[in-house]
C-alpha cells in the first residue's frame, strides 16, 4: 500500500512538473506569438478600398471606377434588425464573449485533429476572429494560424470597442458580385439603403458572407433561400430578435434579389473615361480604390443636349443614304419561344438608344422582331417607311436589326417603334466655355458601348476650311485686313522634281479680285493659298501654333491653307475660343475639384481666364489730332502680338479712291489689374484681330456657307464650315453666347461620307440643334471693338470711300495709314474680271 502511495506521489509530482513546464512553454509561446502580432490600433484608421466617383458640376453622378463596390457605413447607420440578422448568422454571443467562443474553438480543433489539418472545417470563428483574419492573417488552415487568430481576436477585444469591431466586419466582408460591405450589398441586391431593408432581405444578406460566390441570392437562389429560411430566420426567432408572425412573414417572402447598379445620372461615358485616365496620371493606379470624389465641369443639361444632337444628326445622315442589309445574324433554335430568342441577344449592347432585335419573319407586310427581353414587335407602315423597301426585302429570319422607341405623344399612349440601323458615320462634339476653356459637353462617338475610341480627343482629322480663320488671323497680324483684296484665280505651283500642285475652289469657279471678308464667307480656297503664300509658310506655322496647336502637326507647305493638318476636334475648339473671347488662349480642362474619402479638398482648378480689361495691351491717344498709338508690344513665346509695324508685309493695293477720314474710333480702355486670384490667360492674337475674324465668321452664318444657322435668330453667333477631299470629313466650328462648339462628322475607316456631305449638311445641323438648346436662356453677347481700331467705309472692290456710305469695316489704326497710301497709289481692283492662271515655282 505504501508503495502505491509513493508511486502516486511520484506520478502526481511528474504531472505537476510537466504541467508547470507546459504552462511555461505555453506562456512562452503566447508571449512569442503576441510579440509578433500586428498593432490593432491601425484598424481605427484603416482605409478600405472604395471606388472613385465622378460627378457633373451640379453633383450628379457620371461614373464610378474601381475593382470593388463599397460604401462604408457607420454603426449608427446600421438598423437594429440588420445587426441582429448578422449576429444570428455568425456570432450570437458577440457582445458577451472576449473574442473567442470556447465551445466553437474546441469543436474546430477536434475537427482539425480528425482531418489532420488538411481540410477546411466549420465553426469556431467569432466575428472578432473573422475581422482578425480579414485584415491581418492568411487563409491558411492550420493550428498555428488558428492560434494566432485567437490571440489577435483577444487583443482586438482589449483595445477596440465591440461596435468598432462589428463595423469593420460589416464593411470588410465580401458579398459576391464585387460588392464589399453591407452598404454595397444592400444597394446591389435590392437597390436600397440599409434603413429600408425588410427582415427577409436582411436575413438573406446575412447569409451571403459564408458563401459569397456560390451562395448569393443571384448565383444560387435556392441555396440562399434555404440558408435564410432554415437557419438565419429561425435563429433570429430563437434569440428573441423577431416574433413568430415576423418569422412566418419573412419565410413566406419570395427571393427577389436582382442586380442593381448605382444609377448613372448624367450620361457622359467618354468624359468619365477621360477623368479616369487623368486621375491615374496625377495620383497613380491606386487612385481608383481610394474613394476620391471628382467633380467635373460638365453641365448635365448641355451634355444631354449634345448627346441628343449627335444621335439625331447621325440618324438623319444615315437615313439619307438608305437601308443596308444586316450583317449580324444568330441561329434561332427549332421551337424556341420569344424568351429564348431574346436571350440570343444577351451580349449585344444597346447603342445610341437603338435596341437590338432578332428578325423572326415578315408576313403581311410587317417585319416581325423579338427584343432582348422577349417582347415581340411587328414593324410596318411608318415604322419602316424611311427605308423605301417592303418588309420582305429588309431582312431575313435570324438577322439582327435595330429598333428605336419613339417618344410617346401622351403618357397613356401605347409605345411606338421604328426600324433603324447603326450609322456608318461617327461624330464628335466639343463645347467649351469661351472665357475659361471649361469643358461643358463632350461626345466622343455615337455609342461608347459600341466603340470606346474618343474621337473628340483622339481622332486626328483634317479640318478643311474650318481651319481658314486661323490663317486669316495671322495674315491680319501681318498687315492684311477684312477689306484687303486678294486674287481668286487659277494658280499652279511647281516643286523641284517636277511635281505640280493645282489647287481648286469647290465647284471650279473663280471670282477674280475679292475682299478677304467675302473670301472667307464664300470659303474660297485659292484666296487662302495666295494669302498663305504672301505671308510665308514658316511665319504662318509659328503664328498659328499660338492657337494651341503643335507646330509639328502643321504641314510645312501651302496645302496648310486648305486645312490639311491633322487635328482633333478638341484642339480646333480650343483655337476658336480665341476668336470668341477677344484673343486669349484658353486651356481646355474638365476637373473642377477633387475631394478625398473624408471630404477634404485636395485639388481645386484655377484655370487661366480671358480678361480683356486686364490684358496689358491697350491703346492711348498721343501726339496730335488724337491719333491712337500702340502701347508697348506684348510677347508670347517670342511671337510679337503688338500691332503690325511699318515694315511688316502689307496687302496688295486696295483701290485708287482718295483718303478717307475715320468714321469712328473705338473707345479707349485703360488696362486694369486682374481680379484677385484670377489667372489671366495668355494672348493668342491681337484682340483687334480676334474682333475682325469674329465679325467675318458672323457673316458666314448671315450670308455664307452656314446660313442654315440663322434659324437660331441670334446676332452673337458665328462660325465656319469645313469639308475635305472626297467628303471624308465634315466640320462646323463656331461660337454663340458663352460657348464655343466644334462638331465633326466622318467615318473611322476614312471612307467618303457620300457626295454632297459638306460641313454645312452633315455637321452644321448637329451644331444648330445643340446650340439651340444651349443658348435657350443665354442673353446675347454684345462685343465692342477693342481700343486701337477705326471704322472706315470701303467699296465692294475694297477701295476706301471718303465720308460715309459703302461697306463698313473696322480696321487697326496702323492699317488705315497703309490703306490710305494704297488708295493714293491708284490701284484699281476691278481690272481682272476673267483671271488667267498664274504659275509659281516653290522650293
């Protein structure tokens, strides 16, 4: 017996020593692991990935970018029933334990032992442990990782509040379909904010994090329903969170989750993509996941007007050229119903408001089609009248066509549909604030869904005659003026090597000597060629570059006068702002401000702005007789923007009439300091030249190639049409009110638009429709001639007329002296009624 007790004492002693050693080893292990655990205080300031939001200038949403949908919420924003649903699903004792669930951990460890740590096991993880795993630990399944998770959970419970931990869980958890966090999940699956979720919806969402990919209510509706009805709702009832009646009602609710993307309030996808690229350029690739809020300069109403104008203009163009046989087809399975036929279009996007439809037949004079939603239409009569073809000749079964829903006459009227087709042409529209360069509207093509290529900023096309105002402007800097005479006559240029260039006017006719104002109004090519030859190509390239163009993009030859440079619509619109704002070069911009996720402003635009009253270029009365004299010259990039000097090349003599006295002198305007904080834009041209070219482009609309724009019934509009060889490009650029707008129409493959598709026919209608809406509530702008100009009278042949009468022109004061000397020389501009061809050698 004594021996037994001795052995027992020894055994107990050994167990005690081993226990002490075990405790010491355990303590050492805990200490070692604890020392390596991360600082949980960083969770108080964690920045969860959020998408980047892009807004119009009034705060309406244009777009969102980022890999994850996430809208972090505070616990105060989470309704009680939503909290209870997640507690019932994941951790009923969350507010009682200290980070770990002993029973759950024991069960998980036992299962790990049984599986050898090679298989995943359920149970054991509290909400706190899940947060620890989400933020700090790997997805490895092992004793070591589980031990670290437990210690980290207890550490978090000591240093963070329960609500802080719960909020981290709700905002970090993945809910499938790129939705991260309960805020994004509620919006995506139900299109609701959290405070509008019903009990059944909250329970459904609470069941997703366990199986976010395979068990969400869209991917696997039945699995999600079983988890809701057989586990989460009963647990909520057992825990006293809901009543029996609420349990029964929630169980009876059908599963109705469906994809709900956050609604885009302003359709400007090309602008949104521009913002994405610009933000990455400024802040790096991670900018798309840091919750930035970007406000653009886009005006929602103008953007919608621009979209409507472009779509309508391209549709009108396309219908002029008739119906084309569909090229896209699908195979309709035997016995397929309309729903099955509609599903064949699941990968075919809507473009420009045109819905895809599958043709199923053409009986009784109607074309039968099925839309993507399975609805069937019979198109006949007015719906197909524009094609000028019978229904049977339009398409065959299986062909994919496009249809357009027409505006309803009344809200109660049945919807009407029209057969349509995607246009072969594309278009771009750019509308800028003339004084600041702020982008107010931009359309990069018929449909972003069809082609993401932004023709407004990326397509380099020849502007044709819409380039001529830039040439005229730099010629006016060199002594020419709107009344100067240049010969419109045949001319041939011979280059070394024998190549011959014989430019032509559109239509092949010639008008002889003519004033430059008339030459621009009538878009005379040969006058432009001779004008460029007179001022010199090298000079012209350097000078025109001051409108914001890259000099290297301007052809180093006389063809530049006909608009053969390859320019983007945005760059052309930028150049035109100088005519509208008094000579200032604006810089197009589209980001107004940037705020971080906390609402702190990190960027605010300060664009260079036109300021005619504070240019530093002014004119003052000096000497005798009040003759104005030029102020000190202004240099921009080394280019002299002061009035032309006496030694500058002058126009050819304008007539033999005697000298005329000025009828009127422009008012003096002393330059003033710019308003505080205003960044003044640099000058592109002399403000007086800007006034002259602006007035000439006004005449283009009043009696030139753009008379269709007179329908706007405004006296402050002007612009210039442009067309290129073989009708490849059609342009119209112009100003009105506070806006400068450029429209381009052409084909991406550079093929012809079709005979007669000039700028005035293909592009101008789009410009008119847009500007009609844009200028609806805008007052007319009255532009006075800048200081340093005089009003004179000239004949139709460009001769000065003494006193009043004749044609009124505003010219620079120094140009008047040149005009007087030329008139005294006795040149008669009316001698060449039938001009003959001239020949020049160019080297």
